[in-house]
C-alpha cells in the first residue's frame, strides 16, 4: 500500500517551515550590531540535520506516490489498448472459423471442377483455391472487367441468389478445345455469340452440379441457373453495400491461366451460418463415411442374392458343320477331356472350380475338388 502523510506529520512540516518567535528574536540584526551567542549557534546547528532528514523523508514519500501514480496510469493506458476506427460501410459478418470452413468446402469444389473440365476437354486442367475473403458487393463487382461470363443461380434451400464469374481467357480456351482446337484462347477478347453461350451454359450446369456435390455435407443447394450475363453492372443480386464472401479458384489450361470467382451474399448464407464451423463439417464428413459403409453393406447383400448360371463341362471338341448337322440319337462325340480328369466348373463365363462327377440320391452331382482364386490374389497372399 502507498504510504501517506498523517495530519500530525503535515502540521509538523508546516511548523518546521514557519520560523518561530525565538528564531526571529535570535536572528542577528546587523544594523544594531547585535551578535548571536555561541550556545544559540550550537542549537541551530543541532536542529539543522533533523530538519533536513524530515525534508528528505517527505520528499521520498512524495516521489514514491508520484511513481506509483504514473505506474498505475501507464498500466491502465496499456490495458485499454489502441483505439480503432470502425467502418460501418464495410461490416464484418463472417468469423474466421466460418471463412475457414468455407475454404474447406470449396477446396473440394476446386478438385471436382478440375476433374470435370479435364474429362470434358480430354486434357490436363489444374485448379487451385485462393484464400477466401469477405467484402462488399460493390468491391466484388469493381474487381470484374467487362466483357466477362457471369452465371447467376438461385438456391431455394438457402433462399437467395449467388454468382459465378469466369474469365473470358478460360472460357475461350474451353470453347476452342470443345470445337476441335488445341485449347488456345483468343488474342482479343470479345462477347460470346449465342452459340457459344449455349455451349458454356451446358458447361456451367456441370460446374454447378459439382458445387452442389461439394456442399452436400452442409446443405443440399439444389441450384438453378437464372441468368447469364456479360456485364457485371447488369448482374445486381444484392445492394452495393451488402457483405459477400468471395471464393476465387485459379484455373490453368495449357499456358492459359484465369480465375473462377464465386460470390455468395451474407443474406443468402445467414440461415446456415451456425453450420459453418469445423466441428459440424467434420461430423458431417464422418457421417457420410458411415453412410457410405452402410450403403456398401447393402450393395454387398443385394449382390449376394444375384442368380448366376453354374455349368460343369464334360469336355470340348471341334467338328465340321456337316458332321454336326448329321448328328443322330446314339452318336458319340469325342472331347478333349479324359474320363479320369477333373471337370471344369464355370460360374458365368469364368472357370471358378474343378470337380469330379457323381450321383447324389437320384440326381447327377459334382464334388468340388479345387477352388481357383481371383487373378493376382495368390501373389498378394
């Protein structure tokens, strides 16, 4: 605790600072030639050190008080921290965890569209997802330069619209490959013709299906294409100051590189923001794995109920067509199989077993003597 002066100490300090009547009387008057006695000088010298000690104690106490006050004020200023400005036009809607979950979802989306486009073009396509960001819709539109290729789609499960934008360099590279070229883009970008728009709409249907597949662990989007546009100024899905999340995927086809941008407004995702966390995401993925295992067991059970033909071959032979036509009852056919050899037993078109023929009760039967393993299984074992 801080030491403070008591009232008695303060009074003593004031009395020490004010000269007493005796001291005034003992003060030498040079005008009258009065001298101070030796005893009075001695008393004054004896009082001087005690007075100095008292002054030093008071000074140290005051310095300690000021130091502690400065320390407390500096610590309080540090605890408050620096003030930051808040821009009401650019509000933060998505948390870092939600942005991280969205990035996980669209990492899968990037892989799926890379595989889908590669299959359609029959050539290698590389896709890389960039960091997910949030911004205003006005900033997103300002980052797009016309002409471009924009697809607006609606999801009834979310209750709002979203936008997909692809750079024309990638669009013309895809069109050139689909129409018989090697996938080279145009030297000068232009707006798409009606025929080119129809082709790209079919490509976008596949891309949106991949988006639905990537989101299936969170919600079934069930997206429907509403509009195809080339000018971003005519693709206003929300007011300019509304917050949107932007997912950017870099696509590389041969030497051509461009971006695919997905813009989803906060109002569209607001109903499912509680699901956009890592725990829910991994729980959904784990549940999907369990459902896949259970569906695999169901498929295996159904396959076991399939009926297959099983045939025991007595032998094989090759004869001219004339001899086969002239066959009569009682004729004998020679085969490549000796009577003492085991017979091949076919399941469908595959030889799976060997056995020996016999009789069981009143019916013909065959006893299994050997089982053929699937090709490569014996080597693995």
